[in-house]
């Protein structure tokens, strides 16, 4: 190994220790892997290029040849190479060199060994993480302890997402020195794969401080995976930038909700503990005052004052109140809250902490409309950077300053909110289509001339000219259009009214908290009803009364004898058989049909091809929802009751769901906070509030006005 290190040092005096270790280890253990110096160049050439940007490709090849001879014990051949007798700079040419010819050749053959033209390397050298991982894998393989670069399975059988990126050496050195103070984030030239499936290739992100980015794209393309890789550090960003990803609910314990939010500010909590300790020391030393403790306590007070520590409880309470926590709720232990409310608590902690980069994944899924409107207003004044995945168009219109569009394994950036993005993209696609059609028409015109006079001797020169002209034209690529999402619910039997109604219904779980009093509601086959109200008001309970899953304390539920209800809830989505594929899932619930029938049913909800044969555990949240729709529709229900059906669906699928529900011949009652879906399909609005169920004539606009007035008054 000493011989290899000596050889490397002679050519690369300033070689990084890490690269030197990689290369020497490969040479020590890789005798069987390299049959020529060219093989060695393929393996370590890029690494050596990183060590010294001034060396050309030919220099690196010569060094690799010398190292190969050293590895095989052929020192004489190595010396000849070094002296230039074989492949060195003193190589004797067998013919004169015509510089003009080489200059022409330089454009197309700059990488050939026989060219004297050398491509200039960028001054901003980069370290290719893929090359380093590949080299490490080879070393580990030789040492008998190899681990895969891309893990395929973990203990529970779930495939892992992996990422690789090109890291700029200058930025890496600046970050390591601690002198990087920029809060802008650049993640350049990175790839993401999930198992063996490639999600992103050669993508780049530039997040500017203070801007709010909406990340959009179809289900299953990798939006959530991208957020997780950034938060986990798999995609490198400057180390001084704080990142917080709201993805897991707060662990329930005896800590009050308000205190749970305050405790997430670790610096403040540490200073408060130190303040308490110092006061105890001072109080304990009455005879001999502890001057050092007093001096240190003064510094603590100054730091607490600088961070406005006294205002922290009020700020935490304001955030909790905006997200729906009443003053009484704020003093309750976190263990008493449901999973959805603990997710709200996690969001409150993130908003209170104010990290440099806040990552939000579908934050509106856990919120009612009042909390969504509050969050929109709160984030509009957010001073730092936000990257949010959301399917809520209204939320993105209110919050986002930029849109990142994930499609075709790449990311495109657009300035403006979602509506601006939508218009810009539509215009871009129209222009691309016009250009494509113009190019095609021009090509066809030339081709017609060629076909007409191909065998005409008098036009031979013109035909040849046209052929060359055709060859020089750029490649004709059709405009990339995302496939249209289509959902199709089955035709159903029409029923005559009355269909479904609650008559003077009173309901409560405990007599001290009555949810409904004298509720009277009615739905028929033409109904398109949306139920709205604050979380905890009783929306889901009202659905269960309509379904017959709960019995009224007082009052009567009337239902048509032939009514078949299809019920969709996120709880059902989460309980799908995760180890089965979608076809197996339908076969288990509805046995006795052919595979073609099951696949046709799944296909009508966009779950087709290999997707239908993939384990449900590997599907995205939106894809699981589509499977649940297919499962719900298998029994041909003539009435739908849907509880938050848009959670985890992408915007295109929400649009398709709206179209499908409008075409559905049965009745629909749904709970939703998606404003666009409500406007698209709902003809009636039921508001559950303060123990009553009321119908609003003014629809969603009237309800939003009521909510905004309540927020302004609070």
C-alpha cells in the first residue's frame, strides 16, 4: 500500500486524504477486477480528476497505466510509461499533424485519445457522490463486508428511497469552515430512486430565503419522498440551516399541550433551567454571595430578553388557538388527544420553532376550514423558507409564491401561485404544440419533395440537398402531456323518494355534551350535499347516524328499503390489506369473479398495469384512495357517503373525482374542506355547529364569510 500512496503523492501532492484512502484500498484489493490500465481508469479516473483539476484526461490515463503496472509488479513498464516511451507526452507521431484538421475535429471528438485538444474543466470542481459510493462498495466487497449502495429491503420488507447528488467542492469547504451564512438552499444535480424505480434524474432545487414553495405533481411521483430525504440529510444542504419536517404526530404523555409547544424551543428551555439553577445557587450562598453566579444570571436575563422569552407563552397560545385548541384544550395532557389533534400539535410546534426551512406535507388534511383560513393568513407573514406539498388549490393560491412542478422525473420552477402556474403551463404547452406542428409540417413538406423526385435523375442534387437539410433538423419530439385521470362510478338503480332522512334527531355520547338537538335533514338521489363545521362539532357522527352505524337518542332515521350506501373514509384506506396487491384485495372481498373483472374495476379508477399488481403497502396515499374507491364501488351502491375523500389525492384526481360525482346517478353526502371540490359538485351545504345542523342558502361563500368574521373577532 505504501508504494501506491507514494505513487499517488508524487502526482497529486495535495490529494484529499479520503480519496487517497479509497484509491489505495482499491489498488490493494482489486487485482482481479482490473485487466488493463483502461479498466483502472474507468474505476478511479473521475476520483483522480477531482484531486487535481489541472490534469488532462491523457494525464490521468497515463497515471492509471503506471498504477496498473505497479499493482502487477511490472516496475520497468511503469518507468517506461513515466518516461513517455509508450503513452507519455514524448509520444512520436507517425505522420505530420494538420492543425486545421484537428481544429475541425475538436468539436466532435474532444474526448478521443488522439486529439491534442483538451476540454477545459470547470473551476468549480465537484465531488461525485455516486463514484465515491461505488468505490467504497468495491472495497467492502473485497473485504467480505459489502453493503448495497441502494438498500432493497429493510426488516419489515419495505423498499427504501435513496438519493445521490453532485456536491460542489467550494460550497463543501465553505460549509466545513463554518463561514457559510447564506440561508438560500441549493440542491444541484441530484437523483432519487425508490427501490429500483427512478423518481428524479438530474434535478435541481434553488430555494430562496423568505419565499414559499408549493410542490405539486401526480400521486406516486416522489413528492413526500423528496421531503423526507431533505429532512433526513440524505440530500445535503448547508449544515447551519435548521430544517423541520412535520410528518409524525406528537407522542402522547402528561405534558400539557401549551407546555409541549413551549418545550420545542430548546434554547429557551435551557436558559430557563439555567436561570433556576443559578437562583438556587445564589439563594443558598447567603453568607458569601456567589458573584460569578450573579454575573452569569445577568447574562441569562439578557439572552432571555433578547429572544422575547416573556412573549413566548402568548405566541404559543395564539398558534394553538388558531389551529383549533381552546384555552381548556391547551391545558390538557397530550395523551388525551386523538392522532389528528396530535398532528395539529406537531404543526403548532413547527410554527412556534420557526426553522430556516419548514417542510409541510398536506398540512390541510388534518384541519377544518376555519383552521385552514387561519393557517393561510399566518403563513403569508412567514419570514423564512417553506416547502409545502398540498393538493388544496385555494391554499396554494393564498400561500405559495413559487410552484415546483414534479413531472417526467424532473422539477420545473414557476414564479407565482397555483393559478399563475396553471395559466403559464397551459400557455407553454400550447406554444410547444404550435412549434411541434410547425416543425412537423416543415418536415412533411421536405419529405414530400424527396419522395416525389427520389428517382428523378435531373433532380438528384436537389434531393440530396433536401436529405441533408432533413438530417440537420433537430429531433422532432412530441409535446409531453400527462395522461388524463378518469374515475368512473358504476350506473345504479334509480329510487323514488324518500331516500334518506333524519327527523328531529337528538344525539350525544354523554348527557353533559349534546352534539345535536332536533336535527332534521333529508337527502335524495339528486343530492350533492357537503357537511362543514369545526373539528369536534360532530360531522363524522352525523355521517354515522345517516349510515345507521349509530342510533339516535331521540328522533327517527328513515331509509329506503333498496338503498345501498357506499361509505368512504380515510380509516378504511389505512386498513387495506397492505401485504396484498390490489387485485388480490378485490378478490378477497368479492370472490368468484375473474381477474379481468377485478382489473377492469381497478382500471376505471386509474389503478392499472403493474400498479394493480404492486403490494398496497408500496402505493402512495392517493393510489391507496383510488383502490378504496374501486373497493367501495364493487357492490354497485346507489348512494355515497364520503368522509374527507380528497385527502392525499393529487389535483388532477380531485378534478376527476368531481367530474365522476357529477355524473353519478345516485345521491352524495360528503365531509370535505376542499373549496374547489365543494364549488364543483355541491348544491347544498349543511353546517354542524353549536349543537345544530343548519342548511346555508348562500353555500360556501356564506360559510367562509361567517368563519372569517369569527377569526377577526377572536
